[in-house]
């Protein structure tokens, strides 16, 4: 499945520093933003000694929404249980080093550069995409550094995603499936679910979030074909929300869990999915490890900002950032706004060109006191402000940048309010950089 051949990867901003210099050279070998296939990477990994076959137990996570949050919960729980955890995630927000954690720590830039240069040397000028290079470098690092678990996030889809070369994970996870990336994955929820279910392996336990009937049918059929035990939240895994936490129940018993640290009611489902995946993975964890969901952090998921941008606002105001960008994410944010009725909410939205801006914005603009459309100069494939305004039904006005939008709110004044910046992970990266956030 090939797409956007010849479209340049955004190396300025998206890939910076010394790792970016290596990636810039490699990007010239095969200048495709997205080309879903496994052959190129399999050939490269064979030359590297197949590091993907020499990893700690892997939990592989696919889905449309909630992948990053679920992976963050997996890491938090496992580390609370004393495990050393590798993580590969995407996209990064500010620095490419965010994509890799080695035994719990962000990869050092020098270590990443050395891995990328090794991949470059072994690849020897063969066609390869930047994402495939990053995936190969991650597997190489994970095979060299001792750990107890690898949390592996799918980049796009699942069946033909570069991460799907791992032969036999300890468990597979499928977060909620909905329409997104239709140009690459298919135009129906069932088709997209088929791509996500492509990570399921023979006999490997699978945990699925609550799904639409058409998505669940596809996932269930695939699991049955491969004799993969399937647990579905709402059918085999249950949870009840209380004021002070969650009561969790599955075939292995009951757990009393704390409230998730990640904000928004939808995050309970992501936390439960992580708990369920670890319970079927075969890894040994003390019951106390599951308290780790109270310590989970994942940037740009209803993240409250407190840096340079937040300090522009009057005392008592709050600034939040969320990277959700498709219609289902818009519905989730709409529910969040329903819970913020104690004060006005002002929205600043910037969207990627290829996204369904109208579907994303509809549930948000209905609930917001004001909406400003933005397109940051450094924002990858930013949708023009005029198109965002049109997608909002004319409700939005031009920011046209985040700083200018915040300045307008300060000038207009009023009672303490909340400001939500949303619409794109690429916008989130720009905002985090401007706010002074640094990954740790």
C-alpha cells in the first residue's frame, strides 16, 4: 500500500538535531511519507541479525484512538511492579528521542545517533522509509539493552505497519477503532478494523476496547481464525467508576484501582485496557502494580500547561492541550467540555490538512464559548485557517496563531475560564515547544 511517494518528510521541526541529520540522508533513499509494506524492513532486519526476534516480551498496541495513552498506562503499571520497560511510540512531539525509552529512560541522543548510523551502514543505500529506519533502530536498541517488557505502539494501521514484523508478542491490544487515515486503511470502519486486527498472531492473547459492532465482528473473526484468546472490554472485562477509583473485574478476579492520572472520562477505558493486557500477557506483577495508573503521564492528552504560554493568561485561567484530531476524538473532547461547565471554555483549534475538520470540530464548537482557528508556521501540513473556519460552520474566527489567539482572550478579559488548544499532534508539538516543555 503506497502513498505520497515523493512527498518530503518534514525534517525541520519534526526531526531535529544530530538524529535529524542522519534521517535527512536516509530520507533521500525513499522519499515517501507513508508506504505500508514489510518487505524493505524485513530485508534490513535480516542484515542486522533480526533484532526483532531477540526482544523481551512484547505487548503490541494498535487502534485509532487511545494508543498512546494505553501504552503510557502499560509502562506505568509495569514500572510500578518493578519491571524494566522499553517503549517505542509515535509520533514524537518535540524531539525524535521521545519515540524510544530504554529500560525506562528516554534514549540518549548519542545512543540513538549511533543506532541510526548502524542502520544506515547496513542498509547500504537500499530504498527504505524514515519510519522503517526508526523502527529498525528501536529494535536494535531494544535487543541490546536488558529489559523485562517492550511496549510497542503501531505507527499506522497494523497489518502492514513496520512494527508488525515482531513474530510472537506476549499480548496484542486493539484500542477503539474508528474512521481515520482512510486513504491508507480503507473507507469503512470494518476495513480499518481489518488492518488493526492484522497484528493478531497465532495463539497470542488479544484484548480489545469497546468497539462498534462492525469493528468487533472483524476483530473477533480474526482472533478465532488464529486461535487467539480474545477478551473484550464490556463483555469479558468490566469496570465500574466510583468517586475514588475503579472496580475492575475479569476471569482472573477483581481489582480495586485508583482513578487514572490521565484526565477525561475516556481515560478509564484506556487504563482498563492496559490492565487487561498485562493480566493476559503471562508477565508476573504484584496486584499493587496496577496502582500505577494513578502515576501515568502522556503529553498532549488533556495536558495542563504551566509554562510560557500558560503564563500569558490572567490569574485563575487554565490552559490545556490535547492532540485528538478525528471525529471520535472530537466527541470525546465534547464530553470533556460537558464536565467543565463550571466556567467558560475557549477553544483554539489547528488541524492537519488531511483530516475531517468538520467532524472533529462539530461536537466541540457546540459547547465552546469561543473558537479560534490557527495554523502555526512550524506546524506540519497545517490546514489553512480559512478552511478551519469553514469547517466550523463559520463559528470560528481567525487566531491566526496560538499566541495571537491567547492575546485576544487576554484583551477581552472576563471571569476565569479554561482554554483548550486542540486538533493536531503536530500543533501540540509546536505548542509544547513554545511553552517550554521538555520530555523526561
